[in-house]
């Protein structure tokens, strides 16, 4: 029982769809081969100590995913969760010039520097130049 790895925290516990860096803390990780899974996807382990793992998260669709850590002594317990978040709440203004040039604000969650904004009328896609972004507004 004393050799069984345990997870105490995951930081951050909410990320954008493009992933990022995950820091796991716990005990008895060891220094051997360790695998970190986010759902069924594999995270790239960057560094390991007996009490901390730093991994690069894969890009995933929005949702809740279980974090599993596999070590030489078995899977770390308890399994923790991470949320990949992305949604659009509002777009303003609702009406703009046919010729463009209007500033458009998109409110929501999960935006980052890889988020692309485009509008469609059903047959034409028009890309927008993103002037600035925050995790909750473009």
C-alpha cells in the first residue's frame, strides 16, 4: 500500500481545446516510465519527480476527461478530472454593415490565440481579423 501512487491535485483543472501544460502533484510517482492519459489520449510527460509530473496536454474537444497516471507500481489513485472548455455565449452587435468594417465582440469561454472567427451566410464564409483575445472574449 505504501508504494501505491496517489494523486492529490491537478493544475489547471480547466483548459481550452488546444490543451496547455498540466502539473500533477501526489506521492510515489517514482522516476521510471510514467504515462499520463487524458481520457484515452496520451499527454506528453515533460518532467517527473516522486511528487510532481509536468505534462503537455493534447488538443481535445470540449468536455470532462478523466486524468489517469500509469506508473511502474500501477495507476495513481484517485482519478482526477480536467475540463476542456469552449462555448460562445453572445455575439454583438447582431447587425452590421453589408460591406464589413464593424467591430464584433464574441463572449464565451475557452478562447485562445488559436481561435478563429468567421461568419457564414450559408454559402459564403468570411474570416475576421482577430484584434485581441482573452479566455472569455474576442
